[in-house]
């Protein structure tokens, strides 16, 4: 196929007239119909290896947005579908004998077979050639006499496999097994049914798609599937087990199959969607887990975008490039939401003991697309019951509820995350720190954290990093703490750390992680491994004397921090700094008692924690920041993170601050909105330990959602507080909240209401006269 890629790469400067479509699913058929409708002169042929009435699955769900696009693009198809749709607006969550309903959501579904029949008819009416029960020729062959080849041949796309070097697919198979069934029980809502069996948790996803049928998908973890013996059963036997497990819901109704089989969902991502004149569409290009109902929706939206770009751009290469650019951003956003939803169901066991309404709220907000504020608009009564169960008084957003850690009560759940300012002189925090941290304390956050404060001159990251290893440092920090305590009701926390192998570098804006041009100091680390070989210096692997010396430096800094009046101390064991370097197998290659397995790698960080905890006042809480994953093969995993958190909690940590990465330079983070939260969520709900969630949490709606769902106890925000020091107070004003959780400083109270903006609405002039 390598030579075929070169053949396919020929450019066409004129609109494609001969088009081949591989695969007659909804996306391929809709693309064929739209392209033929836009230019009847086109010769379009669709190949499908299955018969026209063969289809897999039962019902498909389309959003109002997608239906609006169909109506605009092809009113004939829309009219044919309009009367077929079953519509409903409720979601039911059933668990432990209780069904909790949330309304106002809005769904439309119909049978997949009926959708395909409508598209078959439309294609035939327009003159598209449909060749069923006939495998398509190889895409390389088709490019010889077709101007464009659309590969809509599904998740197991042979076309994608043939052009692997160009498309660069990276499929990921997940940990649950599912089977797609139907039932003659007609549901009146989207139903999530949780069943606790002797083998483990099983869940059903059900929704109506016709007057007499509902889709019924059964899903469970792979190990549960095997313990239940389902891996040994045929289709009929599997149905019998599912009917027994969900007998209460089915109430005598039967489950039906259509060549249904158990499978594991695969998320498909491609580096490119086009190889010359061959372009991917639908599941061949991307997949999104069925729990957010987006597969058919995405495929039909792909078809719309492809047709539109071919119409708008005369050059084929340009049109295909614009198609991919336009769709990729939408698809990646959907895939992030789908992955969050998929992983929520994979980790279902950690939520089943939540209070029933919180459990339902957690499920509904699992993809992060539905939020607290959004649900409050859709179904205010449902949201109010969740808030009441959580313990929030009416009118108080969850983020403004207090939280007690040790002997410290925080007035709200917002934390100003530690942010290095690189603005100290010889480790001394000056006026900049007073203004920076003082402004955030005045801005309403419940807890304001310092940057990483270094325990020795050699433990600094840069010459501009703050320290706490002299009397002068202690006095300077007391000045900042006294201001926060005297002028605000915020607590102020001290983060202690040591740079390890990431030290002796330039200020961030002069070259992050780049060594100093001169004046470098020697580095120490768990192992003699430079951060970037050939760039950063090789650190000295700590010997017993060095370990004892640094342990004492942490201890001494903690004593100074307590005298300075800090309310909370956080031990920095993340981001590849010294203590993090002991925890990660990528940076700890020691063969003594401080290396090897996780128990060995934990030993020194725990010794430091114990030394600090011993001198830190008992009534003041201690937290630990960890990197829950290294985002790199062979590094710390999410499972490791749970055990690391467990160890620190057993040694007396009051909360775990859960960050990720920054341990090795070749990491591959999966960035996205609140992308690190699942790691905090897992620790909290598996261990019952309070957690602080960080990472691209930027809106007060996200904070409310995460806290009310029970995924975190506190939310730490960094960049939003750089953008707006008064972020928390403004969040209160925007939500109409004026209680004790967000107290405006007396000099600022006149500004506690959002200022009016320029007039954008109001009475309109009468410009027409209705004459009857």
C-alpha cells in the first residue's frame, strides 16, 4: 500500500466529480446524498459489504443541534426523519432500589435501521449508486478512476489500516465489556441502572427509540464479565444472564439481540484524516464512547462539514484540509468528554457508596459537559435536593461551604494554587510577595498558598526562588502572613520543597528549565540522572549524610514556618523536584533501601514528612502535593498514586494535593478542561481522604460541580488568580452570593456588585406599522 499513497496524493484543482464512498453507515450515506444534492453532475458510488437491511445496534440518538443541521442541509431527509423520532427530556438514575429523575435534558432517537432506510431512499432518489453485499475495491484502486474516496468503513477501517503510515492511527481499547441489545420495554427516560451482583457491578444504559422498543446496553468491567462466566456464553446465554440481572427493571419484558456480541470499546484517534484523495469520516476517523451518544451524531456532522467545504473551496486539497481542521477541534472536545464518561463508568465501584442524590449528580456531570449551573437551569428542583443532601443551605453555592482540615476551618473551597514568582532576592520574599499574596488573600479565596519555598540555597530552582532557611526569611514571611491574617479572613499556607535535579536554572521568562549561564550550584537528587541529558547538569546521588542533612533542612524550615504564623504546611512531593524524584521509578534508580519497589521509593519522602509533622503544630494541618502520573511509559501510574496517597495519609497527612507530571521532559500529558481531576477523584473516593484538585479548573461552575459531585474537597486555581486576584469575590457576585463564605474587605464593599456595562438591550424603536 506504500506506493498507493503516492498515487492517491495527486492534487485535483477542480471540484470532485467521481466520488467513491466505502461504507454505507449513516455518515457515508449522508455524505453521498449531500454531495449529490449539491452537484447532480457528480457520479457517486457507495460500497457496502453487508446487505441493505443488515445493521448493528438498535437505536441512535441525535442532538437538536445535529437535527437543525440536517434540516438546513437537506429538508427532505429531515422531513422523513421528523415523524420517526421518539423524544423525551428525562434521565433516570437507578441504584439500590431508588430511582432519581432529572428533567430538562432533551433527547431525540430513532431506530438505526429506519435511519438507514431513509438515507437509502434519499440516495436512490438523487441518483447515488448503492452497491450492497459487495466489498469495496481497495482505496488505492479506487483512486485510479475516482477524484475522491471517502472512507466511512467504521472503527475497524481497512482503509485506515492500509494507509497506516499516513493516517497514523492510535487506537486505545478500554477496560469494560459491553453488549448492545434491545427490549420491548418502552422506557420513558434515558435510564442508567446499576446492579450489584456477586461478581461485581454491572450497569445498563437504556433509552427508547420507537413506539415499542428501547435500546438496552449492558456494560461491566472485564474482570466482572469473566467472573460472571459471560466470556464462556453464546448470545442466547448472555441474554439470559442479563435478563436475570436486570429482571426488576425489565418486569417480564424480554431482551432481543441482533448478532450482538460482547466487545470492548476502542477509542480511535488519527494523526491525519486524509491521505491525498482519500479522506476518513465517522468511526474510521474517530470514535466516542456510547455513554455520551455521539457516534452517529459525529459521523453525520462530518458529512455535513465535508460537503460544505467541498462546496466552498474549489481546490480538493484545500477543501479536505479545511474539513479536517474544522472537525478536529469539535471531535477532540467530544472525545475528551467521552473519555471522562467512559472512565467514570470504568471506576463506578468507587462511587456506589455515595449518598444517592450525590451519586446521581455525579453520574450526570461525569463528562464535565453538564455542570451544576447547567443542571440548575434544566431542573432546579433536582439540583436543590442534591444541595440539601450535601448540606448546603438554599442559595449557597457549594464552593462557599466551609471545610475543616485538622484544627483549621476554611471559609470556602477555593485555593490559590502555589505559583512560583521568581521574584525573591537571596531567597527573601519582598514587597512583590506582600502585594501578590496579600491581593489574593483580599480576593476571597479560602486558602492562599505560597510558591514552593525552598529549604536551602542549593534547594532553589532559580536564583529568584523564595526560601525559609534564615532568620531574615522568617521575618519577611511573617510580614506577609500578618497582612493576610490582619486584613482578610483567608488562611495562608506554606509549601516547602527542594528542587533536586531541576535546580540551578534560569528564571522562567529567561528560559524555563535551562541552566544558568554562570554561577551554577551543585545539584543533588535520588539518582545521578540529569533532567535533560546534555543540557542540565548531572546531579549527585544523595548518600546517607546528604539525606540526613536535607531532612533536617525541611525540619528547620517547618519550625520557622510555624513561628511565622502559617496556617497550613504542604510538603512538595510532585513535579520532579527532590522528593518527587524519589517517588518516580523513572528518576529513582537506587539499589539501597530508598529505591526499588514503591515501598522503597516512598521511604525517604515519608521520613521527611514525619520529621516535618513532628515539629509542625499538631492543630495545624499538613498536606502533600503529589504527581499522580508521570504521563510517561514506565513512570508513576494512577494505581501508584493511590498507594502513595494512602501512605502519606497513614502518616498523618490531612489532605492530598493531586497534581500530575512535570517529572520527565518527554511527558505526554492529556490536556483538557479539569484534566487532572480524575486522579484526585480516584484518591478521594477509594481512600476516603480529603483531596485538593488542580489543573485547568477555571470557572466557578466547574468548582461547584466538582465539589457537589464529591470528586474533590478543594479546588486549587492558578492562572485564573493571575488574571483576576479577586476571582473568588467575583464568583460570589456573579452567583448573587453575599454570605460568610465570600466576605468583601470593608474598603471594597462598595464594589461588591457587578458594575453595569454599556447598554446592549432595552426598548426598541417601532420601525413598522401593522395595518389591518
